[in-house]
C-alpha cells in the first residue's frame, strides 16, 4: 500500500516548502514537486494545507494504576485519540512499585501496550534502589532500547525517589548513555502542607494548589538540576509549570548545563481559577500535579517555549472519570491526579501559538515532534518529513475549526480540560506507518498495529560528558 500526499506545503522544524510526499512500505520514499505514484496509490489532496511530522507526545500515562484506581484511557483508546488529533507516537511511563523489579514492571507495561494503534515507547521510572535495579537499567538500555529513566521527587510514601536512589540512578544512567527525567516537586514539603491544610478544614479541590505552591516546584527544580550538574548527566524536567522553575532551567542552560524542559499544553492555557468552580466534580477534574497556576506563569512559559529554554510540549495524559475523582470527595489528597489532552494538544497549540504569532509553523513542529525526537534519540526516523523517515505524517488544515467537547472527543474520559475552547487548525488526515488512519473525522485504526520503538543510547555525547565530569573531580593529593 502506498500513499501520495499531493499539493501541500511541507513544514519541518528548519524550513517549509511546497512539495508532494510519497509513502510506501511505512517509509517516506520521496519528497519533491510533481511526484508520480503507481495507479494503486491512495491520493491525499493537501491543497491549501500543511504537511507536517506527526506529533510525538513524550509524556503520557495510559492504563496507569494510580491512587487506588486505574486510568480510564488504555493504550488502544489513548493512541486512537492521539491519531485523531495528529499525534502518531507517544512515550509512556513504566512505573514500578517500590521494591518491584524494573524488568517485571517493564514486561507488564509492554503487555498492556500490545493493543496500541500507533507507535509507542517507554521511559522507565526508578522508584527504589538495589543491585537488581543497577543490573536492570543495563538490560533496559542495551536490550530493550530504553534511553530515559524517570524520577519522582513527589508522592511521599508511594513512588517518591530518595536522594540516595536519585544519586545512584543518575550515575548509572550516565554510565549507560541514558538521560534522566524528573518530576520536580518537593514531596516532603507537599506532604506537610497537605496535613496543615486538611487540619484547617479545607478538604475540597481548592486545597490541591494550596498544597503545591510554585516555590515547591522551584526548590525541587533547583536541587535536582544541581544534583545532575554534580554527576554530569543530562536532565529533562517534565511538566514545568512555573516561572520560577523555568528560571532555574534558564540559569543552568546559560551556564552550559545539559538541561531540557517540557511544558504541558494545559499549563500554557489554563489557570488556577478552575479549582474555585462551585461544581465539585468540575474542580476535581482539573486536579493534577503540578496544578494549574496563576495566569502570570502562563506568559512566562510561552516565553520559555519561544526562547528555546523549554523545548517540548506534552500532555501528561492521565485520565480519570468523574466517579474515580469522587474517591477524594472528602479529602483532596485522595483525588486521583491526572487530566487528558492527547487528542487536543496540536490543535490548542496551533490556535494559541501559531494563530497568535507566538510560534511560527516551524517552531510548532519543533515543539510538537522534532525536539522530542532529537532529545530521545529517534531523529530523523521520527520528527521530520524527509526521505527514509517513518511515514508518520499529519496533514494540517489551518482553516478547519471546531469547539472542543467531551461529547465529541475520542478520549475515553467524561471530561475535557479544554471544554468549550474554539480552535482553528485541525488534522484533516493522519498517516501512521504509511497508512491513512484518520481522514475527515473518521478513524480507521487497527488494534495492535502500533510498534514498540527502541531508542538508542547516547554514547558519543555521553563519553564527552563523562570526561567533563571527571575533570571536575578533585585531584588526589600525595602526602
């Protein structure tokens, strides 16, 4: 089966140009003007539209067991919803329980993901430490193609990693040529604030942002970046939500540190007023960590994206329905944390980024696919329209409009954090592995068609980083 995308404007992170795109056997075979194709090829008319790399969402949680329940979105429904919005690959998270072997958890997640309809990969969280974790990290990098390890500084008494665990894991990642990723919130401070707020009789969703003020994130970001600088390992901070945490990233990057930052579409567009909604369910539906912030943080995050100090956009897609959120009706600390967005990320970022002049189409591609592909070492297989790349493509109609609603979305959750938002710019067609899987509002997905994508280690760059770290070590004094 082959596909010819005819008459569109190709947009990569570095340039845009008029060209046809011919796909065959899951790959892009040719990019250029007036291409010819076999009579059996499927023709996609892209006249007046942009042809861009399919989105890569580097932060999702499909089917996640969390806080006494399981996310309502599984790998089938979640990847299908992503394709409807132009996202052709996700990087999800394997999160072992404390004391659970990493490889056991990894195999469990791989089994759940077999029903995915688009390509996927995994970060693996390190939630505890012993010699088995040390050995499993090597197996994951060298045999399973995992080149990123996640660390939670939040969620005390659950999956929060101790400083000792972070130290050993960071060192091991550097040895193996893997990048470390971090959820930066001071878990001890959050826990103590939660107890204080509950003691004051505040039990509703409004207590959630009160227990996680911006400085909680800023402190953790500062500390873990310094941690990584001492060890010499590159670090990627997920869901940066505050201007203070962004300032820590900016400082470190200006000093030459290998620090990367991710921002969620939701944090760019939604503010903390949602927690004051008199409808308990609507307020609880927005409970996620870090929480939505006061408006002044949004403009700072947009500037971070424009300046390049934040490189990627994601969703932290982790859906819980109203009845699941109701587990915390009498105690906000028991509300399952998470919200959706994998279907809407590209549309809301195009509308409020490109549509407002904050981003160029090229910068949009960088922020939604190319930079993630580069940081996690799958570029140019993913993240660009070029000969030899995977045929994961979105045909983007800048004139198409809709109003986002839970009544019409494909996500398996009964709430949408962007409910009622009007967007201009939508996927008219999504191509995954060279097949048209979404066209003009219709999904044409095949259960289990998604492939696990291995991501190679970063040995050449890391060799230089290790030498740099060694130079910073004190010299032994002979006595």
